C-alpha cells in the first residue's frame, strides 16, 4: 500500500506511477454514476467477490456487467486470483486474467486477455469471433442457426 | 473458422518494495505488440516516476511517455503528472480536512494546445449511513460550469445502498439539468 496518511520514516513504498494523484481524481469520478443501475454484490468470507449489474442508460441499449474475483489457494506456488469483467456490449472493455500472487515477494505476475472497445457504432464484439458465411456470428444469430440445424436434423431423422 | 481477434493478450508484472515500485506489461494482438514500463522511486513521502509505452515492432519514438511526482503528507497529497505524450500537465491537491470531510482540486494545462481546466471536489460523510459528494468543473473557452452532486445512503432493512447522482450546467444566463442516475446496490456493499 502507498504510504498515504502515514507520517513516518524516510523509507516508504512509493505508489505506482498510475496512482499519482488518484485520490483527487477519484473524488471527481467515483460515486458519480450518471446511469441508472441495479447492482448485486456478493463478498464471501474466503475473499470471493462477485458483482453483477444491469445498467439502464437513457440514450443506449440496456447492458449487463459481470465482475468476479476468485482467489485460488490450492496451487502452492501458482496460487493467485482469477479475475473477470464482462460487458454485454462491444463498446466496453471486457477482460479476464489470472494473477499469480505467490511467485515472489512484493509483487505479482498477471496473464490476461482484454477485448478492445469497438470504435464505431454497430461494430461487432471484439473477442475472437466465429465467422459463418463471411458474416460475424453473434450470439443471437448462433442461436437461430443452431435451432435451424437441430430442426433440419430432426426432419432428416424422421 | 476463427478470425483474428482484435483483443489483446497481456502479461503484466508488478513489484512494490520500499523506495521503489514498478510495473511492466506486454500487450499483443498478433499485429501490434505494445510494451509498457512504469517506474516510481520514493523517499521520505516524495515519489517521482514515469511511464513509457513502446511499440515493439517500430523503431520510431515511444508511443507515449509521461512523468510525474507526488508528495504525500500526513493529511494531504500533492501531485504533478504529465499526460498524453507530455501534451497535458495536471496538478492536483487532495486534503483530508477531518475524519469525515475531504476536499480536492485539479488544474489541467494544455502544453501543446493552450487550454486550461479547473476542477474542485468535496466528499462529506453526513452520518454513518449517508455521504454527499460534489464537484465543479470550469474549462477555458466554455462559459458553462458543470456542477455534479452525488448522495449515497445505506438503508438497513431492506439492506440496500441507494445512490443518486445529478449534473447541472450552469452558465451566466441559465441553469440546465444534465445527466442523472439512480443506483441501487444489494448484497455485501
């Protein structure tokens, strides 16, 4: 932890560069949620943290957000935290990662995958996507196609 | 078949010890590989640091590089940081006035394109269950001041954290309502 509000010796751990001035920035950003939202937070005693929200923006489609942080404690040296954040729209960055917290003292190593926010409206999702007949396959289209496939099989079987 | 993803795979390492903290990460999407290196050194409440982002495939100058310093006193924090390839300088100050009250201010100066912005904020804990937060932002070239307020209140039965945030655009002639949002948080907030 950075030595905020801890008067003391000359030796202290500096904050990360990204956290310089963060307390002030948080004062202007945090709690100012200008979108209606319903959130359910679940913090377990064993530090599992799951957060699900539905956001109702006034000018965009309703979106869902899922965040989780699950500690892994039975892998000895590979112990760590599995973290995910998923959004149901492409213009928000979804990510998932595993943080190895037990490899060395004073730090961690994190491996992850991050989507890139869609730049334009109507852009497709940024995760690896399945292409069917040269069209990116959305979840809704995948369901329709799979229903057609199953129906076709059933007719062929009869 | 799977098309190439535009997302990034990342490897990141972070290290924090007395006097030094740092972070290095590599992000790649198959076409572009970005290397971030962040280092801060500190002594006696003063920290100085910088961040550089390099495209591994390019021999050109780093994509982004910034520097900054922060001084963390007993109940205040002052910071000066550059942003966006050193084209913006941001000065910020945070003060804990009392156990329940904090204030902060930030001044932003455009170093390439002349621009200035000033922002004030305050957070006050009215009681154990209620906090009020407000901020105001003034920008050069704009005649409106944006004032934002947020109130959070914890209900005990049912256990819900309610939040209401609203934004107002104040100009010399009139006051117009901006964005607003209502948040309800259930569970272990």
